[in-house]
C-alpha cells in the first residue's frame, strides 16, 4: 500500500474505505461480511475509513467492527457533521456526541462539514459558533483534524477553502468529471495551500464501470493494458500528486483485493501519454449521447447574471448519459442549492458568453432548452422547499441544556 502525508505528516493510505455502501443482509448491514472486508483492507494497509451521520447504519456498524481486537487503533476515522440539520450551537454538540457514541470512540481523526454546496452554508455554521466550537474540540483532542466535503461549483469551493485553516477537504473528481464541481482547479488550489484532498466518487457511483458504453469498454480492451474499468479510473487519480486519498465504497472481498493491488502498484507519473489518450477516447465515447458539446473549459464564465453555464450543460448531458433523474438531481444539488441560485433561467440573452465559446455553442438557446428539461414543475417545487430549509435563519445564542 502506498501512503501520502497530510498537513501534519500523518501517513494516509492512498486507498480509503468509503463506508456508504456496506453489504446488505435483508434491509440491514451485513455486519459479519462487512467485518471480513474491513479486516482484509486493514491487513492490506488501508488506514482511512470514511463515513457520515446520514449513511444509514454505517457509523454504528463501523463502530461495532472497529471495537473488535483493537482495530480502532489501526485506522484513522473520518465522519461528517450533518450541517444541513444544524441550526444552533446546541445542535453541534448533540450530533457530535451521538456520532461518538455510534462509533464507540472518544475522538474523530478527521471531522468534515458535510455536503457544502455554497459558501453560504459555511457562513451559516460560523453564525452559530462553529469555528469556536471546532477550536474547543480540537484543543480537547475530541477532533484531531477538521475539513469539509463539497458538491458545488469551483468558485464556491475556492471561497470556502480560503476562508479557514482547513486540515483536509473532500471533492468529487474522476477522469469524466475533471472540470465539474471543484474540479481540477479546486484540486490544485487545495494542494497549493497544503490542504490534503480526499477524492469521492472516483467511479461516479459505479457508473464508470457498470454504465460504460460498449465502445468505451472496447477502447480499454484494445489498449492492451489489461486493466479493468475501475483500475483505469484509480490509476488516473493516483497519477496526480495533488490527490491524497481516493475513497472506494467497497462491498465485496474481491473488490477490496483488486483496489488494494492497484493502490500498491500505481505511482505518480506512470500514466503514459498513450494511456491518457485512451481515457480521452473513452470520455468521448461516453459523451457521444451529449445534447450539448460543452467541454467545461469555462471560457464563457463569469456570467453577469450568475448563471452556471457549464454546470447547467453538464447536468443536461447527464440526463442522457445516465438518466433524467440523475441529471435533474445533480442540477438541484450543484446549481440550485446555493445561496444565490445559478439557474439557466436567469439568462438575459446578452450573448457575452457566446463570444468566448471555443466550441461555438449557441449558448443562449441551449440554456433555455436545458432549463426546461432540468426543472419540470415537481423539481422546481422541491428545490424551493429545500432552499427554504437550508437557508433558514440560525439561532446563535442557544446553548446546550
């Protein structure tokens, strides 16, 4: 197993165990099968385990397993504050204490603010005293490192990154989403500040394995490398020195073994130009069903009315590459759930963006088309309800009872 250091020199395994998709037995987590996979991963050198408050049963299952045979002392445990549920200082303690109890531990090695999509969410946490609370927990040793996980656009990521002395951050990143969400610019900015980057969704929830077009699979086979689609994805990430840990939601022993082997073999700088060309052709094959030929270059940005143009087109294309629901969900998450929404409907047709587009896309017409498809009435209603909940006023002065 390879290891890369955090800000304090702690050696973290380049493969992290994502704990959102533990094997199931009926409607519950299969504890014994999960324990076998976790033990195999630890024996192979995996030492970073990532869970969250809202991963159904995950924290409790992980706590039970790590309490066996001294396993807790062999790993670094990461979990996440459900910031979208926090409206007061009292809530910070309530959720944290519950997580400690579930995980059967007296400290969290890496505690992340979960699912930030906009700097306003971080500002809301600051308003209830989160910064002071974090510092108190770090001083007591209950939290060793603090970070955030992110699902918004690049600009929002950079604002949050630069607003606090973070110990770690977590972003969605893979060869298909190189320019989506925080993207490669966010990755490099974090690395430049010395903030370790944990990668989630390296396989896009399995879609870069299970939903690859046949032509994409053929391109990989024809390369002669003999790598599985998952291995291609991981090797692309491990090739980048800015990447610290890559999470994988492993739910079989075979998956654990393959991913550990890849993490042991892959090195920075070993991906050849020919390999990169293979992945470019694979990406082109996936995008063959795109409705808009947007490459995510962002030359069209910033929009004077705040429209996230590449974000809208990425989600519109996802409706046809993945499913209508997935595209609409991603649009709601990354474009709609920001303090200042960035919907395509905000376009005033000034045409500034089209003057800078290298692909010569008729952006104004395509934005109108995308917004109609991405926000049918039920989604518009749902987004508005969630926005009212997420950006409600907080109670700064409430203290724990």
